[in-house]
C-alpha cells in the first residue's frame, strides 16, 4: 500500500510541472500590430469603416474604427499633429492607419492620420 502511494506521489510531482508548461503555451496569442497606408477609396460612417487602397497597387484593406480611435492630420515631414474628427476624412484623402489586424484584411485602427499636402 505504501509503495503504491509513493509511486502515485512521485508521478504527480513529475506531471504537475509539465501540465503547467502546457497551460502556459496555450495562452491566447496577442493581436498582431499593423499599419496600412494609402488613399481612401470608400468610407462608411454607419459601419465605421474606411476602405484604403495601397498607393501604386490595387490592394485594398478595410480599416475599422470606433470611439477609441484617435484621428489626426499632419503635413508630410512635420512633427506637429492636429486633432480632427472622422468627418474630416473624405474619399480620396491619403491616410496612415495603425492598429491591430482582426482578420487578414481588416485593421482595427487605434490611430488614423490624414496626410496633408503643402499645396
């Protein structure tokens, strides 16, 4: 009887650390940080999305935003940014969007920067 208890105890001592390692490895992955820039081809205020086409390409991605998304405008090469509202970004505007990729073609933006030209 004592021999069975010692065998069971030693098995538990060996298995417990392995179980802890396995549990740590199965932790949820952190969302992938992303950046997408280009020209706004379509905007949908009702769905809170922008469709942005990469410059020089037919590649488009959907940029999703919400109330936590920060909106700014900035001239090329300048460090000063101006806070703007989502309604200030129109179709045809050049934007840089940063956030996390929710799906392969959908970026959930935490920052949308409208790029201004010096014209």
